C-alpha cells in the first residue's frame, strides 16, 4: 500500500508496474487534476499575453485613430477608427439626410435629433450622446445641425485622407 504522496510522485511506468487497480485509479485522478490545473494556468497566461498584446497594439495606433479638430472654436478629439458603431450611426444619419434632401417629411423631428446626438457621441472621444444632449439642449435644431455639420466635415476629411493613403499604398 502506497501513500497518496508516493502515488502522486510516480511516473506512468512506475504506476503501471507497482499499483493495483484502485491505486492506479487514484494515480490517474491525480494526473488528470494536475493536467487540468496546468491547462487552467496556461489559459490564464495566454489570456494575459493576448490582453498585453492588444494593449500594446492599441497604444501604438491610438495616436493615429484619435485626431484633434477645431469646430466652432472648440477643440474636440474625434475617433476616426470608423468602427462598426460609427458605421451604423453614419448610415442612419445619411438615410435621414437623404430624406431631407428628397423633401420627404420626417415623421418625427425627435428621431432626427436623436440620430444627430448619437452621431456626435459615436465620433467624439470625450463626449457621449447624453453629454452632447446636455451641452446643446438650448441651441435648437439649427444649432445642433450646425455643430453636427462642423464635426462631420472635419471627421470625413480625416477619414478620406486616411483612405487616400491606403489607396496609394495599395496601388504601388
């Protein structure tokens, strides 16, 4: 009869030669637990490495994805990553703009205001949709529209410049 500590220390050859069926099952369970613990540790290490790598990548390109623009005398930082949220909101905004240009009656002026606040919140770094709503609550629809146009003009210029750089690179 072997102690648990002796069983834990045996390699597979030794366990096969020296242990009976019950003790061998104990040894297998120890080995299984040991492997599971090692796997859990490896998963944690890989997650930490992945997170570190992602943070390094983010910090190395952050200065390329955030631009400072001057809109109506205010300095704003805009996120020019063109992420999925920005794409979704920009698409909704363009649809509403098209409705206005086509002379269609917009069902709800609030719908138009909401998308403009959402657009501002998605492209600016320091302000959310609600921050914009609080800040611009007293400027009226035209004032809101002027701010959106000012921010979006600068934003789209940066996006277009970035896309032009990519096009030139691809054509070489």
